[in-house]
C-alpha cells in the first residue's frame, strides 16, 4: 500500500466510499459511516489504488514524552483550589529533555502517606520538584511526590528570593529568619 505524507487525526474524513473501501487487515483503523471513510487513530494514510483500499497505520508512540514510572523534574506553575499543583515538566532524570514542554498534575493525595490539609503545605508556586509519573497517558501527566527522594528539591524565599536552606523538616531563609513548610525531597539541593 502506498503511504501518503499526510497524518490523519481521529475522526477525520479521509475518503468517500465511491473512491475507496476501508481495509480491514493489519491496520483496521479506517471505518465507514454514511458513505464517508474516517480515521480512528493518529496515523499515516495508506492507499492501494488498484484494489481501491484505504487504511490508516497508527504512528508509533513518541518516545520523547514522559512515560509511566519516569522520575521527572518540574516547576510548580499554579495551584488549583488548594488541592492540585500544576507543574511544568522540564526533563527526565538523567538529563533527558522531552521534545515538548508538558504539564504534570500533582494532587494533594499524592504528596505523602499522611493526610495534608492544603497542597500549600507541600509545594508553592515557583518550587522545583522531583516527582514520579503515575499515569500511562498524557499530557497532562499525573505525578506523585510520595517517597523519601521525591518532593521539593529547590525553593526560594517569597520575600528576598534567596534559595531556602533545609533545616530539619523545614526550609529556612537565613536573610529573613523565616521558616517554610514543604514536602522536602531527601535530595534537596541547598
Ligand atoms: Zn528571605
């Protein structure tokens, strides 16, 4: 079957029944409805002109996106209703960067084994976190910071913008002599 350069999207009309019949072999991803043929996946359109068959070959999954169980680094960009931290995933452990910037969501239930009342007790906007991907699909990807090595790895003072230093179970600004609550990773940088 000859392939077209065009990528078809799910639900996109790729032909009419007068031109082609959907091929139901190894790529059963084209279907007929009311005289039109649609693609059911993101894929490459293939045509057999002599047999008048049309098929869609799914594109291989992009490897340069986070996958299940990846340890990733991200920065908290915003917080929704005290319960979800919206995180920009910056890269994967080992220095691999993803080809696109993707969003990760950290829900309050994925902070620690104990119940916390607000996501603000764990992370704040601007914090850098080390997290693990717990969803198989995305974006957005679901993240967890449960576990000793996961959590905030770098945070800054909201008043003087100096990096906060770890002091016991809290983070501290030595300039302002203030302490801040976080879910701190054992790999905290300062
Ligand atoms: Zn400060």
